[in-house]
């Protein structure tokens, strides 16, 4: 079995010095996943999720962001 094809989608910085990298992971079998890599110093957290999970997660994040945008959680307040 060959290694999957991994393509970077987007990279950004999160509060407290974390770095987030989103990647498209395409397996030879046709399985496609989104890989979420969160770097905190020397520690990495890696999650591979399917499209249904990504959709559900993004909807929950969008709702949370909309509800909390007025609380000062915008781009200028990264907690660093």
C-alpha cells in the first residue's frame, strides 16, 4: 500500500503560539480525509476527519464564532 497524497490547504496561527495546518489527505483507495495538525511548541496533535465530521465541526465553530464575535474574540485578540 502506497503512502497517501498530502496537500496543504491552509495554515494559520492560533492563540498562545499554536500553529494550525489543514491538509487534504487522498488515499489510493479513494478515501479522502482532512488532516488537522496543531503544533504547540514541540508537541503535535494530529486529527484525520472525514467530510461529514468536517461539515458538522465547521457548523459548530461558525455558530460559536458568530455568538462570541462581540466578546472581543476577534483577530486582534489572540491571547499571545
